[in-house]
């Protein structure tokens, strides 16, 4: 199967969505429908995108990414949402835009595009089902002011123990993650180096399993899923299912609690190198997302050891 066949033959690829056009909508219809919905993608407009070397009419969102435009377009049978490089984009941008369709994007820009297309999917699912929709959860969340962004360097600090620092955008320490020599326990410390959580690896289990404690109280547990293609975890927090969507070891994934996205992790270009961003959409979930960051580091180290 060629590139075109792969892009149009799978409705579930990351960064690409396809719907049956059961309403017979045109691109003008789509523009009218989407203009009435508040999303985090910005203002839609009718324009053109280049697909397979040809210009095609589409509804375009050009404010999502610096290198890619998100689009949605209709024909008689299908409605398709995806992304294309912005006009005049470099070869690097071209690869980044295509990377999302194959689910292997690893930078913050690709993560934003993929989440924008997922947001479009939620809107189209509702509209095609005849449901009224005026705003998305993502748009409401973006306006709430509750988002917390932290930045974590991949490089280890010089220490007898593995120690990671999570910084604010001003490069001020906010959290510390400190492991024991055997990587079986991770302490989560606040900026004053007070212990607030401990992540403990279960010593006997078929797949790696981790429990998260506040004092003596267990607040969450996670287990590595048996996957052949990528590393993932799933678990429970306060009795609710938690899942990961994306590529954990490439630091590009969403964190879902039930059906709600509570945070994201992606690469971010900052003035300090080898850094990725951890964002919690609610201040109440920051600690558990920091615990997940510790588990990701533990799994990444285990993968590196197994490949040596």
C-alpha cells in the first residue's frame, strides 16, 4: 500500500480523522457549523490546502502551529481532518506534518496539531450525530487559568542518586524527583525539598507495576501494558481509570482520567537544552502528573538498559 493508501485507508491514525459525510455537507456548510463552535483552534476560514500536489478547498485553522495548518474538508462521501505544512514550509516542517499521520511525532508542535485534530473529531462526532455543541472542553479548559506548566530536563544531575528537577517557566525549581540506587522507589519532593509522594515499584509482577503513596495512603497505581510497538501504562487514580495516549518514551503523550484529558507531555524548545514540558490542566492534578513523569523516567531507563 502506498502513502496515499495508508493516509486514506485508516480512520484511526494519530493526526488524521475520517468521517462518513452522512449529512451531505459541503466545505461551506462545515465553515458555518464550525464558526458557531468555540474551540482552542482559533477562527476557521475557507481556503485551500495542497494534497498530493494539488490545491483542494478546505476549512483551514492556521493558528494552531507555526509550521502546519490544520484543515477539514468535505466531499460527497467523506469528511477528512488532517494537517499540511504551511505554504513555504521547509523540508523539516514537511516531515513534522506527515509525522503526525503516522503517530510518531515527538515535538511540541506535532503534539499541538494532533490534539487539535482530536478536538475537531469531538466536534464533528457531535454535529454529525445531530447534537448541539457550542464549545469544547479544551476551549473551556484553556480559559480557566488553572493550567500549570512545568519543564523537566532529560539530563541527570550529578548526584549519587538519580535526581531530576522540574522547573517553572522562569527556570525556578518546583519539584524534585529522586530515585534510590535500585530504581525501585522514587521520592517526589516540593521546591523546599519536603517529601510529598513516593512512587514504589512492585518487586514481583509480570509487567512493571508502580504504586503512588501520600504518606502511608496509596492514591494511585499503574502498570506497564503489554504492547509490542510502544511503551504505555494504564492505572487508577482515586478509583478512576487513567490511560496514556501517544508515545511515552518520546515525551509526546496525553494523560486521560476517565474520558477527560487532564494533562499533556511534549517536547518544548526553551533556552535550556534537552527539555520537555509537563502540563496539568488543573492545579489539583499536578502531583499525580509529576508522579507519572517519575514512572516514565523509570520505564525509559529500563528500556535503555535492556537495549544495551
